[in-house]
């Protein structure tokens, strides 16, 4: 069942088809337009939650509404910033290889496996004229970072999750003999990557969009694009994307080319067909492989959804703290130290993150799905695992995405650097739900055995949660039945 609140929110986040893919990256801004000074305390190793960026005065709405985030400052707590430091010190070097240029070397340096490749042919970004069904945009990703490549364009686009700032954007010149330097992108990217502004939020976000709609049995391929979340039914996903793998006859909008002008496509005439390769549909030689893996797409969509919930929770919880007591967003306040009215506001803010982490409103899989790119093996091998060998990365792929339905992004730095009181509230709710003390209908789909398994895995692999449970005096494990 679709959650009505998030469904209404998603209904508002509509974009014209030219923006219908991840990473609506933009024109290079001049270095003078960037605020180049890093926060000094961060340079000395302080955690984002412990530092207070200086006031900034720029055209960005974030610097007016969230000055304690310091979005215009140089990001320092993300994969790309860390790689740039290694490049500058000579500890890393990018190599130009074949038609994809620096792509392979960049993915290796960022610990991104080529099996994560997904291909989108809906037009987007500065390179829109170069994107087509014959020359789709390839996107590669790990837990925090996304790299986009279009053949013969000379630019790689990167978006990554910064622990404090949330979604930040870069480009890398992909021409031989160019200096390996990442250029920070802001204003143009944010014209698309700020979906919460339409819902009364205004925070930077990641995007995963489906470019097609269905109306009365007709596929509309030249219309607005819809954001995809865990709630989105499979039949409404992947318009404008190639999809490889085995989906057991599940109906979706992938692998459908745009209708010629004046013609329509009927859903009844589009018979789902599993394909193992896109070879034959396009020239795959400029790409790293011939896949656009269905399992990679499912994981991709999930983590974009949860990353956005984390970013929203981070920005808004810090805003609430600052409004009540300036400077408090960088102090490690406990939830109990908040005023009763502030606790209530935190509850309203953070419950969507709790339900998102637990896949409460996720659309089911109506048939088994399998990977043919090897992404499933690579992803699951990343761990961590408990003493019984269980992991939150274990895939189910029969009726749902994960075997143990609690998002692996609870291990992410973005989650870890939420204000302490916000993180503590999420732990408190997970403890209540997984222990079985919360008997509300919202979490009724979680069986006692599933709650116990998730609880045990989380306690064994997330020391911060284990410390919270020990401090709170919660039972050692919930009942299994």
C-alpha cells in the first residue's frame, strides 16, 4: 500500500522530460564563484557534527536558511574530497584508459565496481544532445557516490553524499593530459536537485526519475518525469532506462524507446521480455560492460530514497536546534535534553526516516528478480556480517529487495553525523519496534522472527546502536515468536 503522505509529496516533485535522470549536473562555474576556504576545524579532523561553519553570504538559499551547514564552503567529508586530497599529495593518480578516459581509474579509486552500471537514455544535463537510446548515459555507484559517463563528451559528472552538506556535485575533465581536479558544481545542479523545496523544505537531494507515465493504457513517453522511491510500483519504474537481468515477467517501463511523433504506445502491446545484454540495442564498446542491471537499479533507487530522507532529517533537525538555541546544532545534546515541544517536533520530523529505513511502505516484487552483471555478488560481499554470517546487505529478490528489511545505509556516515539527539531518537524507535514493544499497525508486516534477526544483526554490527541499547537497559533480544 502506498503511504499517502509520501505519495502526495512525490506527486509534487515533477520535472520536464529533459531532466529525467539522476545528476542534472550543470555548467562549470568559475572558481571565483566557489567559496574555497575549508572550515579550519574540519581540516584538523573534527567531525561535521562538532564544527560550526562560519556565516556565509552567497546566492544559495541554503546559506541563508541553513548557515550552520555552510553549503558554499569547500566540502571535506565525502569520497570525492578525500580522493582529491590523495591526488594532490601524490598518493593517488588517475590513468587515462581507452575510450572511457579516466572513468575506469576513477571508479577504482572510489571503490565502485563496474557491475553497478545502469544505462539511462532520457536526456539530461549539459550533455543532453549527446544522450540518446544509441548513446545512453552510464551511471556507476557505491553506497555514497555516483559517477555518470556519456561517451565522447569530455566530462565525467559526479555526485556524492557529504556527511554534513548532503548531496554535493562535481565534474571532472575527461580529456587526456588534463589535470585531475574535481570542479565543484552548485547553482545549475541545484535547479533540479532540490526537490524538497517543492514540499516546503529546500535541501539538496539526489534524483532517480522515471521519464514515462501511463494513462488509460497508453505509455506517455514525452511528458513529465516522476521521482522513484521504494513505494513506487514496479510497473511505474524505469521509463527511459535500459534494464537487463531476469524479472520473471514483471511489467515495467524499461527498454521502451520513445514513441515517434504523432504515435502512441499501448501497454497491452508491450510484452515484458527479459534481456541479458543491451548489445544489439546499441554499440556497447565505449562502455565498461553490456549491462544495465535490474538489481543494481533496485538498490540504486532505494539508497537515493533513504539518502534524501537522511539529508532532510539532518538539515531540518539542525534548523530546529538552532532556532531554539543558536549554536546547539553542533553540540551533542541527548534527546532527553530537548524541551517537550522540541521532542514532539523531532518525532514528526524523524518518523519518515524510521519508516524508510524499515521499508514500511516499499512496493513488493511480484516475481523473483536476478542479476546477470555480478552486481548482487559484489554488493553483498561488502558486509558487515554478524557471527551467524548475516548482513543487512543480504538480498532477498523474491518478494522484496532485502532479506532483513532494515536499510544498510544505517552504517553510512551521513546517518552517523546526524545530530546526536536525532540519531538517538531513531535508535530508540528501532529498539521499540524490533523488540516488539511497538505493536502498531504500521510495522505489522515485520514478523517476530524478522524483528529478532534485524535486532541481532544491528546490535552485532553497529556499535553505536549496541551502546545505546546497553545504556537504555533494553532486553538483550526480542522474542522470536
